[in-house]
RNA sequence: CGGGAUGUAGCGUAGUCCGGUUAUCGCGCCUGGUUUGGGACCAGGAGGUCGCAAGUUCGAAUCUUGCCAUCCCGACCA
C-alpha cells in the first residue's frame, strides 16, 4: 500500500492534491506557483486540446501565434483592461546576464536595461489588436476569426495545481466583426462550443450564463461563462467568452471601410479555456480510490491485465490479447496491455484505478477456458464477466455507457445542488449546508453583490441564459427584482 | 501579501522539548530466486547537503536568526 489517497470527507483539498500528484498528472516545480505537467496529465490536455481545436476549425477559426512579450505601453491603452491585470504581471526589464565581478555567479547586467519594459502576456488582447489594426482595412477583411494556443502568466498570490497556477496553458480566440450583432453571435456560439465540450466530452454539466458587471472580464462589455459544480458544492468557472464591443478597436484604432465607404470601428470578441479544465474534471468525477476519467478524453481507455502461472499460460494469453488489441485499436480505442512481470495483478488494479482508466480487462487461464474476460468499469467500480466473442464490440458499447453514465450522475448532482432561497437566512443556511448554487433574487447593484460576498463568501456565478423572469425581492435589501441569479462559493 | 502549520532517502515517518558513538522504521528501488484471480514472499544490497544560509558550541537533525518551499485560513484571480 504505497499510495494512500486522503478521503474526500476527511480533507477535500488534500484529496485533490493527492489525485494530481499520485495520479501522475503533475508535480510541483522549482519555480514558485508553477507546475510540471507530467506525461499522463499532458496526454489528457492533448486530448482536450485536439477536440477543441477541431471544433474551432469547424466553426471557421484559424490558429496563429502572437508574441509572449507585450510592450508595457500596450497594456495601458485600454483603461479597464490594465486595471484588471496590472497587479499580476511579470515584467522583463533586462536582456542580458553577466558574470558577477565579485564571483557570485551570474547577475543581471545593469548595462542591458530595456528601453521599454516588456510584460509577459497575462492575455493577448493588446498585442493582437495592435496587429489587427494592420490586418483590417475593409469589410471584406471581416470577420477575422483567430485562435491561439499558448501559455500565459498571471502572478497569483495563492496557487493550486491546475486550478490556479502562475503560468498556465490555454487557448484564446480573438475575433473581429463588422457589426455588434455578429460579434455577439460569435460570443454565444463559442460559449456553446465550450458547453458542448464540457458536457459531451468531459461529462461535466455546466450552467451557461452572463457575469454580473463586477465579475466581468476587464475590458469587456459582456462576459459569458460556463459554470461547473464540484463535488464539494463549490462552483468553478470553466470557460469564458467575451463580447468586447468596440473597446479594443477604439484603444488600438482598428477601423474598416464599410460598404458605404465610411470608416467604422470593428466589433470584437475573445474567449478562452485553460488547463484549469483538468482541475474541473478531477473534482467533478473522481472518488477516494483515485481519478475517474471520461472515456472520450482519457489518455488510456482500456487496460488489459494478464493473470497467469508460467510461461505457457502467458503465451496463450498473449495470443488472445493480441486479437482483442487489434480489434480495439481498429475501432480507435486507446488500449494498453500491461504484461509487466514486475507488478502483480492486484497492484496493477489499484494503480489503474488511481489513474482513472475507464475500463480494465483482466484475463486469466481460467477465463480462456470459459471463453470470458473479467471486465471492470472504473466509474461504478463494478465487474462483470463478458464473453470473448465480440469482446471488442461490447467494450466499445461499455465505453459509451460509461461516458453517458458519468454525465448523468454529475447532472443529477448538479440539478440537486441548485436551490432556491427567498430570505437571507435561507440563503446562508444553504451555503453552510449542502452548498452548491443558490438561486436568489438580487437588486442588481454592485454594492449588494459586494455586501453578500462579504457576509457569506458567495459570489454571483452568473445570470443564466434564458433565465425565467419572475417578480421577487432582493434577499439582502428587499428591493424589487425580476429574476433569480445563481450564487455560490467558488474556486 | 497577512495569520497558522509543516519540512529528516522517491514516499510515509522515529528522533527535536532536555545538543553527545555509525540518524530509526515501513513502503518503494537494485540483484537472485520463488510467485501471479485485489496493492506477494525469502535472501542480499544501494540510497541522506536532516529544506537553505549564517550563528552559538569542543560538538547541531536538535538551540538562535534570516531565507525558501508546501498545506490550511483570509485578501486577489481563469
């Protein structure tokens, strides 16, 4: 028993860390706040990235790459934008090192000070819009639909593996449009892409909504988001899509000639999801035995463990497994045959459960005689004996079933975790009890929102799209309100 | 960045209060053998800047100061 996982009920934060570290997803690094994403964790990210990248291209976007460094002056061109990021920027001030004349190793060469300091991008709106000015002249250049896969740096006070690190990987889409309507449609379209990805690939149900003004992206007119719910009842913002209006076009003077040959500022969007999604995935599905990964993005979907006495039995198993492997691989299933002789079956079972591999096939000499295999599903921790006839077909169906069943389980939990509150007492009792989302009336002011946050640590996660309109009174001030908004404590 | 806790081999730890031979134990690792249906067993072996740096002392894992890292709780945030 080498890899004990702290129980969720005992210490949720420690449980999460155990899964990331012992599940082999990531490690702490020598740099404060930064992590090393290990091969298994990166394989997970690659699968997520590939699906999203395909969806971006299907919706007409192209990938490009913009510089890591942003001239300091760019950042200050959009007033709200700089306000939002100024406190968490890494700044490059010099471009050369030298040997310490006093023999203390390398030091920064004071002669090599940069004329204009460079900011390590916390997000790329400014450098991109500075470029778009040159790219966009006519309505024929629009829409401009660009995405970039990149790393960004935000100097966070307090970091957590995957959920909040000083450097993280993400994609950021930046689009330019001729009209506001078109830009809003793009913003909503990409929100739908994110929601579809979260629900149908990660099996994580989300609420689509709009952020309140105080939770809005710095420089946006409207921020749309998908909000996921973790098993401890805390919400997690899983993706955002911003309608930027003409804010960046004006700041960077990006104009186009319309059909009437009149100059107009373009309309913008930006949207992103990050390696934070991996944190969401872990906290939405996993259990006290380890990770539980949805088949569609699991690095490894099926593992086959042989059980044998002696070389003769092993050879017979090898031959049969080869057939199963070929069939599964032909169907595009990511499968591994673990015939490593150093670890015994029980050890492998525990290890693959920790790593969240959706399906495990155990095959022994006895099984061959009976023409069956023992098939275990990670999500429900059940085992059944399946016939070797058309085993691969049954496995493919099982993977589908696991995917659906994981989503349904999470969806049920989410639905059961949206609670209405009509008084402040109820509101607080729910937060301190089962937590989750609380649907409550709010008078629409930033002051009330701030006061509620102060009193309860809960924030407005979003105003759901297609939110039912109903008359009510703000839970804090009693002022009239026409709809409920979703509050929660959040990551 | 404030408050609290922790830091001894890859992991988990004893020893720290009250300084004193060669730093304890388990897991893991290496070699050989027996094993293999839920984290195997036997035998032998390797592995340590006791978080880092100064200081006190004849002598520091142990005492003092500073620093670093991680975790928890706040403020900030995807």
